C-alpha cells in the first residue's frame, strides 16, 4: 500500500519529519532516550543528537531529561513536545486525506509498469521493504539529507541470521535461489563467505540479485598504490627498540583524503597469505568516496569510529555508523564510504583469519555481553548509475584498480547469512565482580575471531565500557600482568581507568607479547588508597584488538610524531613497598 511520508521545513530553519516524530513518540512511551533509540533502530548518539536538534529548532525543550545525564536517568516529553507530536500527526492525517486520490493514481502507474529505475539517475532509494521470519517489520526509516541526495535506510536485527530483503516487490525469488529468469531481468549470484562444505554452524553465503553480475564490475586491473596500508608479514624497516608504546592521535590530513587513502597501518600480525592474523589500522579522512568503490579480499574489516560518523554504502545496503558504534564489512563486500561530518578518524581491525563471531558465554548463560538482537544488518539498497566508476581491490597485500562505466552497487535483493552489520557498544551488557577480585578482561569480549586452537583467539575485540565498581578489599583497576597475547588498545572517548593521563581519545597503545604493563604510578597510588564504596566508571569507552600473534610495528607508527617517548616513565614512580613487615611501607 502506498503511504504519504511528510517532512515539514520550518522557518527560518530546521525540519520535522517521520524520524524525529517516531523518536519522540517512543520517548513518550518508554521514558528513556536509549530505549526509544533501540525501538526505532538508531544509535543512542543519533537519538540524542536528534533530541538536541529538536530542542534547538523550537527554542525550548521538547524532551526533558532527569538527573543522570547523557548516559543515565529518564526522559519525558514536555508539554511542548507532546504538542509538536500531536500537531505533526494531525497535519499528516489531513495531508493524507487530501492527497489520497492522487496517491492511488500514482500507485496505479507503478502497478501497471515495471518499476525499473531510470538509467543514469543519481542515488535513489526504491521501495524499502524486507521480509524476516518472526520479526515485525521495523517501520522506521529515517531520511537523511546530505547535500542534495536523500537516502532512506533501516536495519534488520540479529547476529548471523538468514536474512531476506528486497528493494523492489518480487525481486527476491521465493523457494529457490536461481530461477531461469529472475524478476526484473536481474542476475543471480552467490557470495560465499565460507568454503561450500564448511560445517553448518560456520557456513556462510548470501544470494545477491543484481543488475549486472560482478564479473561485469571488473575490467582489466592495473596496480594501485596505498603506501601506508601494510599487510602481514611486514617486518618494516625501522630502528625503534622493543618496548611498551603509546601514541597521541594520528593527525588529520591536510589534503583531500578518503577512507581508503586515509588508512594508516600501525601493526601487522600473522600472515595474510596463510589467512591468519590481523592488521591494526587508524583511518583519517575528510572526503567522500564518490565514484570509487573498494573490496578487501584479504580479510573482513571491523571499523571503530572515533571522530565523525561514516556512511557505508555497500552492495548489500547502507549503514550509518557513529562514534560509539562499530561495524563489520565482510571479506569481498564492495562498498564506498561517505562522511557524515567534516572529518573522520577511527580504528580498523583487518582480520585475515576466521570470521568474528560472538563468544560462548559459558556459565554466564543465555544473556548479557553482546546480545544478538543488537546487531543490525542493513536492508537491500541499490543504485542504477551509469557513470565512470572505479573499483579497487586489496588482494594478498597488493592493490589493484579497474575502471567500469557503471556503479557496482546494484544489488536489488538478497538473502543469506553473509552480510555486513553494525553494533552500538552502549548495548553491551557488562558482567563483572560483585564481591572481590575481578575477572580477566576477556569478560568484556564483544566479538572473537577463533584460530584453529580452542580458546586461543586469532583476535578478540574487547571493550572497557561504563560500569559499576563494587568489589571489596580489591585493587580495582586492571592488575599488572604479562600476556602471551598482544594487545593493541584505543580510546573512543573519556578516560581509561588504569591510565587517567596520557592515554587520550584517538590515541593508542601497544603492549606486545610478554611485555609487562599495568596501571601507571598515579593510578596505583589512587587505587591502593581509594575508599572502596561503589563507584561508577562513566563517560568512557576504550577497546582492545588482542591477538595470539606478536604485532609488528610499521615504519609509519615507529616514526609517527605523536609517539610518546616518555611512556615508559609512567611506571617509574612505582615504589618498593616491601620492608620485611606484613604491612609493607605505605608511607
Ligand atoms: Fe593487558
């Protein structure tokens, strides 16, 4: 059934549309911005930004929040907020009645003809619909206005589900994968993310129904160069001695730089040819990929934005990912990246090995940590765009570019379990100590990429989220330790409890295989003398890429101006407390 979607452009500026109104209604229903955000399928940050924008547009609060700030407390609509919602719905109803006859006539035009999109048209969304067993369609579709290109998007919940989604009605074959003539003249194509014969639990593939098969998205390749993007093994030529290392943020570029050109490899581990190990990158970007597209045959990419949101326009759908969210781009998926802000910076884990999956919970049981329903996979989206485009491929550490005369983002419908997804880190439900001591940091594992050896991850993606510290008679920060695994850490925002100074948002640290580390001298002093009442660690989000392999530093990272020469000194103030008495010397 056709429907009218209304956006009101207000004077002098600002607009109100279905996205904001749906969010306000959910805030009214749930009394919580975070619950409302989940209900309408947007990130918490995005919801908060929309609330703030709404308050600004009307010059008075539409939403009032109670004590607890951005991350806590409740929220409710003010009288003005309720009035705006009621008024918008009244306008919508009146407009719908007035336009009903014309809308029906418009639909009749579509029903009577093939709704193929005009050749050469720019970015356009067709009918946004999808089918998903057991799931009521998420009606929310926000309209994003960036430049002159409207874009609607929505997501399907679940981790590794067998999804179905189509942009045009009937584009997705039912009951079979490869009809003799797929609807709309589309080509059927399978994208295999695992060997055909992989066990059922790890067997991943999707069927894509596209305007042209992918063989038409490759011409002859020629070599391309991305000198800062390295692959393992990369024993780079530098003379930095072994040590614990920490950096301030990688500087933003002065020249136009897109997401791919802005990739700066910090470490590599394992071997890309043997499909084991990883690379840790930082990306910096200030321009969109417009007619440039990319796929990585070497590994999947876990992207962790730190500054600026990113819009991943992929062949299987569109994902908007803000700082505080992460996303995963499967090996072989074609995509381009647009910036949602003026500039962007973040971290990428390029996983050469087995795919990231959810860790087993063991005695924790069926809930907590990262819950499957909080992973969001985009619905199908395509463009029928016949303009000169480029596709760059990363393959066994090298880069290859090919020119084509159309967009490769032409998948009209797809089904399967091999697909991109995003995840809001604020939905991670932490589990921790409730009496004394604390568990190993593996308790905060969001995703794990297994190796062939049980319990020995190729990579663990671990976060250190806001949480309560309540343990009695306990040194609460992370303990001192040496680790056979190698730890690359980054900070998305706030402070990290073991290092309150020196580890700054956008910065990074590397504690390599068997190199000792732990809280700095100030952190030790503070934690050793703290009054152990319950304390909430708030406004913080650090993460770790932890791998079984030693991480080799790149020359870029070794020579980066932001490398902190004095990092080792953060432990120099640790005193000898042993004086032969059971009490020790705490003077
Ligand atoms: Fe550690």
